[in-house]
C-alpha cells in the first residue's frame, strides 16, 4: 500500500519543469472525490435524460464552472447550450393474428409515425427462435428496407421483455421517418394479420453545459475537453437498488472535465481557446455532442479530449490509459511525448472488436474531421458493473482517477500552448 501511495505522489514530479509540481498541487485528490461523489449520489437519480436528476447535475456543473471563473460559450446566455429533441412514444398498439387480438403484454412497437397495416408483401415476417443468432437475423431483416413483423419464440420471453421495456419509453426522433417494427411474443406465424399504432410526440429540452477559457495568442483555435454527464436513470431493480448512479460512466469523465477547467484557469497561460463541455444525452444517441458539433466550426477545433470511464485501473496496470482511434492521427504520440519523465503511459485501444471509437461523444466531431479521441481506462469486455446499479462511487479508485486527470493535464500542454497540432481525421462521407 505504501509503495502505491509513493508512486501516485511522485508520478508527475518531472525534473526540470514546474508542470509536474503544478499538476500535483492544483489537481487535488480530495476535490476529485468531492465532485465525483456529488455527481454519482443517489439524489442525482442516475442522471437520466429528461429527468429532474439530470437537471440537478446540470446545475451542479454550472456552479463548478462559475466558481472556476469560466466564460460562457459565445452565443450562449449562460453555461447552458440548450436545444430540443422530439420524443416519439407508441400509443395504443393493436395486433390481430388470424382474427384474434394479441394481448398487449405480448406486443412492442418501434415507430416514428402512426401506421396501419394489413398483411401483404411489403411486410417482412421474421421468426426468432435462437437468442444466439437473433442479432444477425434482425440485422439482415432491417437491411431489407421492409416493414418488419418480428415474432419471438416463447422461450425468448426475457429478451422480448427487454425490447418491450425500451419500446414503451419511446425514442428520440432524428428527423426522418423509419420503417416501423412490430415485435410479438410466443405466437405462431399468422396467415393474415392486421397491425396499427398511434404515436404521441413531445418536444423536450436538452442542455450541454459549456465553459470557455479564451486563448491568449490563438483565440480562434479551440481545444475541447468533454465527457457526458447523463446516464441511465432509474432502471430494473437489483438487490433492492434501482438507481443507475453512473459513477464510472461517466461521472468520472465529467469530473475530469471540471478539474481540468479549474487547472487551466489557474495556470491562465493557454495560447489556444479551451472549451470544456459536459455533453448530454450520450446514452440515448449522442445527441448532445452531435448538436455541439453543429454549432462549432470544426476547422477551428484542433483536438477533442473526450474522457469516458476512468474510474479503475486499465488492463495495462496503474498509471496507464488507452486512446481510441490511436492510429487515426498523431494525437496519441503527442500526448505521450509530453509525459516523458513520468511513469504514465497512453496505449492504443486494446479492444478494437468493441468499436469504441464510434461509441462515445468523440465520434460526432471525428466525423467532421477533428482529431477527436476518447481517453479511458475501462476494461469493458469484463466490466460487470457497466450499465448496472452497481456502478457506484464505492466501486471506484479515486487515486486512479486523479492520476489519469493529471496525466491528461500534462499530456495536453503542447497542444494548448499552440506548439503541436494533431493531424486531422478524414471526414466521414455522408
């Protein structure tokens, strides 16, 4: 234990510079603990999108930005970058097989508009019989472009229940209409059928929380630090607990954004403008980062440090983290050069099969050419707490979080100073 403490304290005492001393002095473990404890507390109710809990979290982040002395983003009245999304919820779905009405609890519908069907060749019927292969079956059917009637075998009741729980909550519209999909449990394929469903639409507000430190000599070049502050909210109870606190996912990343904002404001020597953003609605489709990417000129964004799940040691051990899309730009090598003389090391993403580069908020800016990468320590293939009520503060390693935040602070210094500019990522073709 004493050896670990010594490593954590000495990690950034790089000889010949004041940066190591600054980072240890200005990014304090006690404050890291305070912030992440607050964001992941039960009274935040899991920070579910469109809930009082996420509003409370937003207010807390705003207060932290104000206390740090950040400026609002130009064009915003305060720290909130507010927009709205349309939630579409299925209402009164009705399914009739061979003249017999299927009970409501055996029906789930995904749709962005009201519809009424009668059996014909424009509707594809899919019979799911095996949980091992259902993803492949559904994927193939969806690529057909047809309206889908999906029948789950009775043995797949638990899987169907998960589909139904998501469906009844509705979905966020992306603007266009999608082909309806109707799910039915435990019925034989009918010779004839009729299906109908109405929808309820609501315009609901969302807010990114954004603070800025203007650049001293290159104010029109931006370096962005981001992490999402939403999580799953209240979910299915486990051992009497139904709050998905999201301590690692992503109160840890949001804490890093807040601590880095305080650090760089105290240094007050950034050549480039620094933008600190707590993204909303990542868990339901990355809507916050997508809106942010639309409102900022991507050609002026030099880099995005997206910080996601840094609550526990990486597979490489202490004093390490990985960077998604490492091979797509020289962002990673720049960061590592800035860490020379320390024990910390950044590695390429060890989980390429997880497609993590496109599973977090960095993807929104990477799509428009920004060197936008996610920094993480999560061992996601074996993380049994991910998206469960067990992702609580008590499961975190605050020393690991603090060490990673300090490493990000040091590793970003040449980019912030205007000395290094990471290579651009090719834009995604639309």
